[in-house]
C-alpha cells in the first residue's frame, strides 16, 4: 500500500473510538477544495512511511487504541486495499473506511468479506452538479450504487457533505437528502479555507456564514442513535 501520511492518535475521526488514521496516497477525484491536496497525486510525496513501518507501529498500539481509519486520497483505487484492510483486522482493530464512493464494487467486496466495521462516504453535491464539484468526469451511477451498497449493509455508516457555496448550495443539499433517503447518519461539514487546498481560487469565493451553516445543520442533518 502506498502511504501518504499517518495521524497516530485521533479522538474524532472514528465515532466513539480512539483511533489511528492512515492516509493512502492518490485520488481519482480533483475536488478544488480538497484540504489533503498533497495526497491527490499517485506519485510519492515526502512521506517516508512504508507499509512495514506502519504495521510495526500499529502493533505497538494494541491495547492503546481501538480502531484504525483508512482515509486518503481514495483508498479504494488501490488494488491491494482488501489485503491491507485484512492485515489491520487481523491485529484486532476496528476498521473505518473513508471513501468518495467511486468504486461500489470494492465497497461491496470489503463489506461482504467483513473487512470494515464503519464506512464514511463523502457525497459531494447533487448528482446534477457532481462532475463540477469533483473536477473530473464520472459515471454518476457509481455514486448511487455506492450509496445503496452502504445503506443495504449491516455495518455502521455515515454520509457527509462539505458545504462549499459555489459547488454545494442549499438546493444541492436538498437533492442530496432526497438521494440518500432514510439513513443512519448524514453530516454537514463547513468548508474551512486553507492554503493547502487543491485550487486556491476557491479561497476567494464567498462562503456561507456560520449562522447560515448552523441553520443548514439543524434543518438537514440526520443523526440516529441506536438503542
């Protein structure tokens, strides 16, 4: 597995669990607001983390953390993702996978093989405006297939949208809510500008105020608690 970075301890990336976050290198999307722009290219960045080094570290975390978040980039573009997830599971960790939903076949496989315990999928915007938001052309049916594959599974999951006004306005959010239907969790995230974004022109565009964003959260977020 090509590794672009690691966060040794996180209290927020895996809901309810202390986790380590591993970032795979490379992504098939080019979202202009991406804050992990150094992870987009498949070319190696300056990270010196090898897979062997990662697993040696992970073994030292047994009993100290509960889960591992596999993020990116986009983990599902890698042919060895199933092997990689299995190695993590074999160490006894819960596994959360972050994905852009572009590879429903891979998602179905990792779900069916019990290689993941939680999936978080980014739903970028309305289906109509998807290609603009992700910066590339895509068969939009793949996104809808991924949503259904996740919803039809028995694992925990979360759909989430980063709200960037020029790419995802309130009408787009309404369309997303209609698209995903009845779900366990749908979470809105406010775009926070950073010089690390893929396209800095996005930093000079008007965004929703905190007050407007909080109103969207109250109106559209879905968070169901079990029990």
